[in-house]
C-alpha cells in the first residue's frame, strides 16, 4: 500500500520559508555554483590562446590539472568544516578565495604564475558546489527539494553550453584574461545576496577539532590518483614505473585513509556515513554517471567538429538537445519526487536511458544527419537529467543533520573523481584507436604526422586533399565508436548502482541533529532584508 501523500502549501516550505524566500536564497547559491561549473568549460576554449601568449606549451595540462587537483582535495574539508562551524561564512570564504584566484589568474605574466593562481582558484572552487547543495539541505526538506532541482539542472546546462561560447567570445573580442575577470562581478553578486538573505548563527553543538591527519592522508591518496589520470598514456606510458608507482602509492594511501578515519574523533568522512547503503549506492552511481557523462559532453563536440565539419561555436550550440533534455527531465522528475515522496524510479530509468543513449552514439557515422544525432543526444540528456540531482536528495535524506556537509561534499568528491577517471580512460581509448586506424586509413605521403599526439582542427581538416580528409574522418568515426562502446559498461554500472539504491521515504521536514533541535540557518523575511535588519 502506498504512503498517504503529504500536501505542503505552495507558499510555504517545510523548512519554514516561503517559496519566494527560498528562490532568493537559491539565486545567490546558484551564482556560486555557476562560478565553479563554468570554470572548466570556459577555460578550455581559451587554452590555445593562453599558451601562445604565455609561451608554455609544455605546462598546458597543468592549467587544468592544478585547478582539478585543489578542487577535489579541498571539497571534503569544506564539507566537514561547515558541519562544525556553520555553512554561510565558509561558503562566502570559498567565494572570496575563488575570486582572488580568478583576479590573479587574469593578471598572470607567465605559465608558472597562472598554474599557481589556478591552484588557488581551485581551493575556493572546492567549496562552491558542495556547500551550495548543503545549504539547500539546511533550508528545504528532502520532500520539498525536488521542486528546485530544475534550477540546478539549469546551472549545469548553462555552464556546459554557455562556457565554451563565452570563452570563445571573450578570447576573440577582448582577451583571454577576461575569462577570469568575468568571475568577479558574478562572485560579488553572490556575496551580496548571501550576505543580505542568509543569517547563520554559530552551531549550538560543541565544535570539535578538525581531523588534519585525515585531511593529509586524503591529499596523499588523491594527488597521485589525479596525476595518473592526467599523465597516464600521455606524458608516461600506462606501464611505466612512474604510473605504476603512483597507483601503488594511491592504493596504499586509500587504505591508510580508511584505517585512520575509523579511529579519528572527528573524521573528514565519518564511517557512519559510508556505512549507509543509500550513501554507498548514491556515491557509486555518481562516479559512473559522471564518467559516462564526459563521454558525451567531450566527444560529441569532437564528432560534430571533425566528422560533420562544424565550428567549435556551432558544435557547442548543437549540444542544446542534450542539455535541453537534461534540463526538462531535471525539472519534471524533481517535481514528481516532491509530489509522490519517492525517488528511486527516476535514477533507475535515467541510467537505463543513458545506457541506451551511449549505445545509440556508437551508430554515429560520417553521414549521420544532424536530426538523428540530435535525437540520440535527447535520449542521453533525458536520462542524465533524472540522475545526479536526485542522488543528492537521496543521500541528504539518508543522513543526520550533523553529517549533511560531509555527505554532500562526498557526492561532489566522487563526481570530481569520476570526471577525472572517465576523461582519462576515454581519452586513452581515443588516442589508442587513432594510433591504430590513422596509419591504415590515411594514404601514404599525406604529409600528416600520424603520431600518438595527432591533433587537427576543423579548418586544417577542410584544407586536406579529399582522399586524406576521408581517411582522417573515417579514423575518427571508428575511434569514437570504441570510445562510446567503452561508455556503455560505465553507464550500465551506474544502472546497477541505481537498482541497489534503497527507496527510502523522503522526510517532510528539515532534519535536526540528535544533539540539538535548534536550526542552524535563519532566513529573514523579505522586509527584514530590505530594511537591513
């Protein structure tokens, strides 16, 4: 027998806030999330120009790696600190650090400075995504949270589509430095809104010391893993002593993290959180969904540019079917979660559609029409929209209030690791297959350097002789088929994790600690905001 549905008034959330007040809060939080979500997509477009200006081709990968590394490492620490000291000031500190890093990155005079300042930027970025979602968990009950999922889906869709377009526009019409400067007004607005609307008293429970030993062990475990994903198959062969040594160090440190966190008084990742089957299934699904997602977001534009001959800007626009499907189902599934109070069916159906979508991508060819390719993208995007944000709701619903920050940051942490591992795996597959097909399909004496590091732009491709161009296009088509084939089992593993996800009833109120019934977030009325009280 199904549970009776609890009807929550439209103008009042179970956290005690009106719908209007929640939207005001969300506007500031989403601006913070947008800063973090935009960063990688907007920077990637400008990298060739940056390298040409600062003369540091050998350090190109570190512009991205430095940010990814510090973001991933700082995310769990932000979650734990916010559980102990409150979330508003920690979220605002993260914004300030991110803005300082952005300003300094824009002022960089050489690649070494840019890499260092990108690392600083990442230290702020690590708190933006996780803390924004944790604050939502503070003010809106799991049952009501689905109403707002579409807004967060919109942030990711805007970042994925708008990032490359904005990066290209700013680089072409102003200077690459503006891809960093543009963060400053957005961040200042986020600071203003959160300062005006959010009022966070200090937590009532006694603050414990931070587990710095655990934090150090996490750094020691994750750093070599990230380096493996960046260097493996590119800078060093996968079987090289460097890569094997990094893997061994990472595995040893992961074991040390598990051993220590079970004994620490205030662990960064509380074992009680990972003992929860819902959290474990949710984190596994997050990892595999993110790894699969990058197969589409990165390699569909490669297909559009090099096989269909699209410009970089137009290939970004043509991702709109994927992002539109994601945004639509993110809104619909979120509202259905609020209406019925259940969530499992959506990630199960969503990951199944992602698997089907990845299989459809293996049928993309040199003569596939844009209409058919768009349909494939819609299928994948519809599935993607039912997964990542629903996982956050499920995980936050499964834990106590005192672990809200730690559990939410764990979702972001596994998302970052999934992105890094998925990108590394799929990139290696593409390079390997191109190395196999190019010498076989491109005519001899083509004038091309068919090495492992083969790259070509759409303009360069169009300038080739027809026979050579046909061989290069065919090589990319066959290689991308294998990339998408590897994405199928990744999506299937996400589907298995979704099947294992327990469908627990969603709480109708904001969770409280067992230690305290006092809320740790107070949002003033709009009148108080206007009057400054």
